C-alpha cells in the first residue's frame, strides 16, 4: 500500500490537511534559516507540524511524545506525516515557542466564517476554565525556604562557571576535581557540562521569579489569617485555587470568549488569579483589536458581576452585560431594584436582568460557554504539561484554533 491508501477518501484527517493548506504559515517558514557553511538536515515542513497538532488536539492527544509515537503506529498520523520522521522535541517546540504566530492564527479561523455570514460578534459569552498546572504541591515554599534555595542556586551556577572556565583553560581546580571524582567515575562530556549549566541557570531564574511574585501573594493574605504565602519554584506563575471538584490544586484560569452564534472562540486569555472578576473588559478589548468590532452583548456568570466592570463595559464600550444579580442579604428586598449607590449603568443592568427577555437571552450563556469548556476538557485540556503563563496561553490558543476548525467543518458545507 502507498501512504495515500492508508485512509479512506472521506477520513477527517484529509479535511484537517485541506484546512491547513489554506492557512498562511509564512511566519513559520521565515523562521527556517541556514546555519553555517555545511548543509544540514532539511527542516520539517511547518505545515506538517501544524496539521499533526490540530488533528491530535481534535483526537484528544496532548503529549508530544505520544504524538511522535502515533506518527509511527497510527494510520491517520502516518498519513499526515507522510513518512517524515518527527522528533517529539520538534513537536513540543512548534506548539509552545510560537505564541505570537499562534495568536495571529486564531484571527483568520474566525474571520473566514464571519465574512461568510456564518457567525457574528454581536453577542458573546465568556467563562473561565480552571486547568491543573504542571507544578506539584510540594514545589510551593515560604519566603525563608525560597531565599535559602536562591543562595544554593547561585552557588551552583558560580561553581559551574568556574568549572567551565577552568576546562576552557585546561586546568581544573583541585576542589572541582575532588567534587567531580566524588560524584561520578567518568568525567562529564562538554555537552553534559553545558546541559548542567542550562539546568542550573533555569533553576536560578525560576527561584528569582518566585521571589518576585511572593509580595503579590503576601498581599492577598488577610491580617487575621494565620498562614504564610507560598510560591512554586518550578512554575512561579501557577496559583493554588479551588477546583471544580472542591479540592485545592495549582492551576491556571483560561478565559475563552465565544460567539453565541456559531459557538466559535473569538478571544483567549490566561490569568493567574482565581476569580473571573475584572476579566470581561480585557476580553472585549481583545476582540475589538482582533476584528475591529466590539460585541453589543456579553453573557457571563456571577463571577464576573463586578459593578465597576459593568459600568465600564456598558458605559465606555456600549456593550450590554447579562449576568445574574446577586441575592440581597436582607429578605424581601427586590434584587432588581436599583440601589442609591448604583451608577446609571449598574441600575440599568439590575432592571434589565429582571425582565423575561433578559432571562431568555441569558440562556445562551450555558449553551455557548459551558459547551465550549466541556469540549476543551473532552479533548484533553485537563492538566497542563508546560510551565509558565506564555506557554500555557500557547496551549490554550491551540485548543481554540482546533475548536474553530471543527466548527468550520460543521458550519461550512464540505466537498464530497
């Protein structure tokens, strides 16, 4: 059999490849450069890598190692790879090292459907999705421990720097020779020494980032709380928060803004804080910057119901907010009756949410945002395998692009 005979004519992998062929991947091709004067191995076509990740995401595979193995053993991935040997490092780097390009790729996945009149941005729904971080609970430490780790990391970097300098001069110090003999029977190679230096510098950088974030976490502790702030040394931007099952684990909050008509994701953001308050205005601003159009209606849950944000969104952005009004503490008080302290925009929101029309409109939120979040979890967005908010956002955007591709297949008539 030839590679093309591995799949039937209407296999979903063929639709994914046809979709990727229409994408503008010029920025990825521009990153390919010749190095030195000796011809090296030909670079893997970026179109192939993008197709592999999009189909893998739709199929629920999130590991680069697993994907590299599928390219050998699974017919659909073998067909997409076309017989090209793909290393898992290359796959992992493609997905996380091109955030600027990935964010740009999200825009045309929406704009094509928008220009065809299949979706519109008039009404959007937004919700946060808490995803387990890669950092372990044991990596979170207090200030005293972090400062001790910082001193140890600085000492290790200085030791390796002395060792590399001595190796370059071909005259290692007696202290380094004794340390080396005690730790290993054979001296490390130059590649191993360079790898050890990179590891030590990376550890030092993460500990410094943890100490930089510590004041932010300390400010969140109330004066009457008897506890100390902790920050992770492996993923300083991860935050311990309450998850959907009631437990507390390190996690990130991924925000998706979705067009209610067509259920296409039009905005992606990642935040480190636990609540959704304050996240609606940035999402609306991102959508306006992407498409030159601001939504007229925004549907969010009670976690977004911040009076300051509602006043900003309805006043400055002229976007009606649909969010449940909090129940009053006193019994017999009408929650939809404006308060004396309410601004004009907040009073209007309270009155509107008490009408039958608003309640009917609000039903679109669960049918849109909850559905998108559930599909992301079903496709493997359960626990992150990367660290750092930039890489987490790259992963979240890949899921959005794959979701929009699947929606384009459902909304557009497919040939054959």
